[in-house]
C-alpha cells in the first residue's frame, strides 16, 4: 500500500506533467504534434520493441525542428517534469526511452542523406538502422552501424556502437564526424573534433546526459556485396562450435570477417530446452577467401541460410518491429574467450532455463561477440578520443544476455534472475582471469546493461579521467540538471 506522502508526490508529478504538456502544445510549431492518451497516434508513439519497456506518459510530443526541442527542454526544465526521448525504442530498461511524464518522439527526425563527394552521411536522431541501410543500398557506400536493423541510430551511437564492420573501422563513435544537438538550455549547436571538442568527446559514449541529438554525421565507408548467414547446430555440437569460435578469435587476421556466437534455450511445452549453439557469419566483400569460416562449415548444421554475394541490405534483414514478448537485457565483457568459459556460459544458461521455464520463459540467449585485438585501435581512435570505451587495449569483448517471457506478473523474477546469471558468469570469468578490470566484475557495455542497482556501476568503469571530463562538460552545459529529469545512465 502506498504511503500518503508517495501518493501526494505522484499526484503532484502528474499535475506538473499535465501542465508541461499543455504549455508545450501551446508553444511548439504547427508542424509539431502533441498526442494525448487513448489516441491511436499516442499508442503507436510509445511502442517499444519489448512490451515491458512501455510506460504511459501524460502526453507524447513530436517536435518537427530543433527549435521545438528547445521549447520542450525549457518547459520540462522549468516545471521539473520527467521526460524521455525515444529514437528506436529497443532498450529493455523501462524509463530509458519511456516515461510517465513527457514522452518526446523523434519520429520527424527520420532521414538519411548521403554526400558521396564528401564521403559522409547525415542521419536524423529518430532513424533506425534499417532505414539507413535501405537508403544507402546500391550507392556503393555504407556506415559503421548497428547489426540489428530494428535498433535506433541514436541510442546505439551514443553508447558506443559495435558493428559488423568494427574489425575494420572500430566503433560507430570512431566514425562520427559531427553531432547536431539541442543543449539543455534550449539552444542548438554542433559538436565535432574542431568545434566544442570536449562536448564531442563526452557525447561519444555519454548517452543522453548532454542534450537531445537531432543529427549524426558519419564517415561514409565503401560498400560492396557481402557474404553472410545464420547457422544453427544441435545441442550435442556445442563443444565443437565453442572450439570453432575460439579458433576464429585466435587465428583470424581478415578485418572483413566477423562472427557472433549465440547460445540459446527455447523452452517448449513447459520443458526447458538444452542450450544449442548458433552463429552469424559475415564477410564484408564479394569474394569469399578460400577456407574462410571452414571450422564452422565442418560442423553439420541443423539449419543454414548462408549465401552470397548478396547486398548488405539483404544481409541486415528487415525491421523486427514490435515484439510480442516482455524481456530484459544484461551484459558482461571479457578478455578473449576460452572453450572452458563458453561451456560455463552454456551451463549457467541451462540452469536458469530450468528455473525460468515455469515462469513463462520463451527465449533465453547469450550472444558472444568476438572482435580482433586491435579492433578498438583502428585509425585515429585512442583512449582520449571518446568517453567509451574505458580502455582500447586490451580489447574488451561485449556479451549480451537476453531473457524473453510473456507473463507480466513475472517482471521482477526475470529481472532478478538475469542479474544472478550475470553475476555467476562474471564470477567464473574472473576465476579464469578473463575480467578486466577485475574490481566489481569488470567493464560492462552500457547499451546492453540492466538498469537498477545491479547495473548502477556501469559508468564507473569509464575511469576517473573519462568520467571526470564528462562530469565537467555536464556541469558546464546543464547547470539546472535538465537532463537528470530523463532516465538512462547518468554521469
């Protein structure tokens, strides 16, 4: 039962949000929109990839310009109204791109513009990667973007951005040339290596702490036809696939090649499925070198859609739209893997699948993401060039845990379970010397990490120097703490 104080606080917050919505509706341009509860536009605007990520705001505001966003930020800042900014809506953390206050939809900032002569691409803050790849298809150019076409450009980029092209070009932020941003005081500015370089540094891994990004300008990279496919294997072949993944990590020297290794359990008819391996194999070029991925092809696949040469758009797949699942993500990062550790990961997943199957588990997976040892040190990327990652050498390999389920009454149970699974895996990795730094379980890739007490230390691993610089920039541009009214990782 809620206390009287809490009830009064919630009522006051609702009134503040309602007042902010009314003020915004009266102030933004006629090209902007305000959507109210129980309308179709409102319902569509608050959709997220996972049902459990959705919250019901007092209103949805759809700005059409940077000026509109400035009005919105000044209004929520003055009224101290909670808000959220939604680009793609792929996060599993409720409150990161959802809110019970003012929901800002960047739907009108959905565009991709290629300047072939200058070899750069401007992308609106409300764009998904599928839209980027569709626009660039056939141009001979691409960007270092997301592997999941349903993910939004903004959240992906502001968190770092691991890509199919990272072995060759580094992170998405390493290929960022310029950011157009509306600051917390409502003014628009540009950040780049030459203009507001401190802000540019902080934005590259600094999430939503510094304002609302309306446009990202990326370096365009050449794009030819590619090879790719998804191969799944029998559970009995897990050890063989693990060995193939580790061999690829240790021996591959071709920056065009990339692998993601998934260990998955699919509960069916009330029975937890034995974890089985599946890999995504990608080669960024029209000519596949002889012997590339041979270890994976030597293992009999249960299913495979391997093909090539194909377009990158064909490889990326379609936008997954809205899932019919609830779900949670979490993460851990390690030094290069060993077969023993990958078996530990599978054993942990198996144990939790047995626990969670009776609680409506539908899809349980852990994605292992190998990268070359110099992937984060390509080109001009250095530890001083971006807030993320905390270190560029040794390379820290991100892994994503995903629990999908259907029963809304089990949200807390799955949140607790994924935190325990992550802790168990980190403990085993630490015992094998695979965690760096070893304090508090090592670095975590924020774009995958679970919110709440279990993930509160995510930004601590940016290190004293990086975190100190981010805080200095934040205090300079946001003395009123406007961006603290939005959810997400805070510096």
